[in-house]
C-alpha cells in the first residue's frame, strides 16, 4: 500500500516516555488518509440534492465527529450547523450509499504507520482502534489498507452508546483489555482524541498531519506531538 506524505511541519514539543501495556489508535487522519474518499461520497450526496461540490480540504475540516455530523456540516457549510430531520435523513442515506462505494478507493496509510504498528507488535503491546466511523466502513477500510491484523479490538462509532470526545469508547477498550487507563496510551490527530483520552485518564499523543477540524494540534492538551506513528512507538515502554 502506497503511503501518503504528511503535511509539512514537525513536532511541537519533545515527548516524555510512556510506560504502557496497550495502545488506542484513531483511524481517519492518524492511521489512514481518507479525505479523498469522504469528499467523493459527500460530493456525490450533494449532487443528488442538486448542490455544488465542496473542496476536499473543506470536507477534511468537517471530519472527526462521525458520519452524521459530517453530513450536517456538508449540508450547512458550517462546523456547527444542523439541518432539519426531513433534510438530513435522505441526505444521510445517500451519503452512506455513496461511501459504501468510495470507502478505501483512494485511502492511503500515512508514512510511518506500518513501521509503527510493527514496532508496537514487537513490544507485545495490545492494540485497539477507536474511531467515530461506522462499523460497516471501519473493518473494510482496515482490511483494504492491510493493517487489520495488528488490532485485537476495533471500536467504531456505533459499537458503544457514545462517540469520542466522550471517554466511553476508550474506557470500553480498557475494560475489554482488562487494563487500567494508567497502563494505556492513546494516539490520535484531533481534539476529539485528546478530550476523550483526558476524560478517560489515558496519556495521549497526537500526530500533526490529520483532520483536527481546521485547528492546530499545538493548541491541544496532549502529552506529546509526534511526527509519525513510528515516532510514537519509540516512546512507549512496555509495562
């Protein structure tokens, strides 16, 4: 699988060491660049409604809080906009149908992802994905990008009752792994990951190249900003 070059810019701060037995990793914007797939599905939905396309960069800024929020944002053109149920429901059905076709077609692993996962596996760390993406798309995407084998557990946006930034998905991983939050590390690209990890009591690192809703990751309350997943793996000490 061809890997995509991350956005320019290095880490904002030097990281400490992270003793851990398990690692929670975000999907879109951390493991995989999915902006082109999401934009294709969004724009096909908008075309069905007789609306104009949105640039890929704008769609990328709308990613992070799940498919429902993405659709609302695309329909209103604002991060906090919401449309009526009568407008939302057919648009959501159209988006899901189009994304079923587009999911994984243009997705690429970011540089350092496979090397980072291999390094974590070599350290016998237990790995989980926590994403706000619906389960119907999560498994196929992990398979198409050839990283599914690394993960013991996958928690999607509809696996538990609440999504990130709520801590519930991360606490669900802790429960399933039988590990306290203090023995886990989370790695993501956005405010959702940082807030969820902090609320769960889990140390958190972010990468600088993802979809933080247009915000600079240096503004986030995190323990480290690392250039790649491989750099993150080098900071984790099995414990």
